[in-house]
C-alpha cells in the first residue's frame, strides 16, 4: 500500500505527535508498505550542513512558532507550503492519506484541501474549551467533510472532536515499542533513590515547577534522593525554584537520545509526571511503564485512563505539591509497592505496543481504501457517510 502521512509540527523539534508519526511510518515500512511523510523541516544545505532527515521524509519548508493549546506549536502555513503539499499529493499517487491534526492551521489542513481519494485523520488534541476551534468550524467544514475516517488517540481527544467539530472517531492510542524500553540497560549512576522527569522544562504545563515545590519536603525526609531532569529549557531558571542548598540534588541532563531516555526510565526508582493540563494521552507514561518504572502522575483524566484507572500507576491531585510529595515519599519508602506497580504497568502496557496499534491503524486504512475501490468516484461521498463508527460527517 502507498501511504502518505502528514505531520503538522516541525519535525526537528521533539514532541509526542512527531514521535508517533515517526514510529508509525517506520512500523508501516517494516511491514512492507511504501510510506512518505510530509512535514515542516529545515532542509540540509548544499554543503550537507543542517539536519539529517530520514529517507521517507519530505520537507514542506520551515516552521514558525504559534501559541496553541497552552504550548507553542511550530507550524507551516502559506502559499509555498500549499504548493509543496499539492505537488507531494500529486506525485505520491497514494492509496491513502493520513493527516494528523487537520483542524489546526497547519500543513495537514493545506493537504486536506488539496487531497483526493481516501483520507484518514488522527486527532491528538484534548481541549474542551476551544472557542477558536468552534469559531473556525465553518472554514474547516469543507475540508473535514473530505475525510473518510477519523481516529482519536484517547477518549478525551475524541470528546474534543465530537463537541467542537461534530462526527465521531474510533479511539486508537499512541503506540510505543515496548521491548525497546523493556530491554534497555540501566545506568548505574542513575540508580538508587532517584526520581525521573522528562519533558520541556520551560513549558509550565509539563509541571516541573510543581515537582520542584514538592522536592524540599521529599529531601527533608529522604536527603539521599536525587531528581534527574531530561529535556530542553533554561536549567538555571528551573534550578532557581529550589533553595540554593538543595540544588545539588537535581541533575539536569539536557536533551537526551531515545536510547538514553529508555536507559533513564529503566534506572529510576520512581517516574513522576506532574503535568498540569492540555494532555490528551500521556505517551511518557506508556514509555515509563514499558521500561518498568513505577509511575506517579497528576490526576488528569487522560493520565488516569492510560494508567488503567490508577491500577498501573498512582496519581496525585493536579498541581498539589504537598500531595505529590506525600505520594512520592510513600512510594520511595515501599519497595514492595513499587514492585507491584512495575509488574502491573509492564503487563498493562502491552496494549500500546506498535504490534497492536499499527494493526489497528492499518485496519482503518484497509476499510477506507476497500470502500473507495468498490464504488465509482461520484459515489464515494456517500460511502464515506456510511462508514459507521469511522465516518467523518454528521448523519
């Protein structure tokens, strides 16, 4: 099958959507499919300097930062990008197009306007109060009606879609290569009374300030504890959240490779996800469980769902540093409870492995392509309206 996938966000800036698309593309290629990904990306110069792009990636030009859903999304949207999208669609002659976040002013929306044939869209955003999305619906509607099937990465992303744009979606979660994390070698220097945090440290909704407020109480009872922080951002500003005498208990690792992320998660005694909002899934929780790290997370609805209602990890009241500290101290003091969470998490996480998630996504592709092939072109609009749980429009 010839599959075109569109990533709306800058390829060279790490993020959950980019990682999901990368892993999906590589999984599909490993299954024998021909895959091309169109994404905003800086292109290597004539002398070879610049980012190294995977062979399946086609650049749609540079991205610009745009505030979006409590974060900063790096998007490309303009005449040049639209021309590149049209050319990519025409030259690709894809059996199916898979667009991610087509409701944002992004490359996915540009491609949707230009596209013909079967289209699958995945919605990642969870934002129950998006007035902008509601206001934009009349502009988005003609493009969204071309979509053959919709996927939401969680029930909360599905709810956002239904409430703001109408229609429905099948829920297929983000995927993880579980064995990649499970087989990683721990790092001895990162073991022993360690708490892990991975995320953009300069983005408040990732919750590092909440964890920093909890740390003095944790260190008062367990002074041997260390916090390992991986992610981009101003480390001096983050360290300033702590009293000067405690700052040596935090080690900032900066941006780390996928391999080191897996090794970090295999090494820590406890992984803490103190995110404060704007999360539709929680891929880092799945990665942590895959690596066997006991998880403590804020009680965001999406996190509770990923943690099997709290059975595969513990939760604390969102933005409550005292509750975080209390739960962390209890878990750090109980190897038995951490072992129980580790076992439950590693058993629960198998449902998120790419062997399952990839097969589910491929089944959606096969549904829309089989339907499109079985009818004449002028009948395909009617077919899309009859795709049941995968339909794109209103009945």
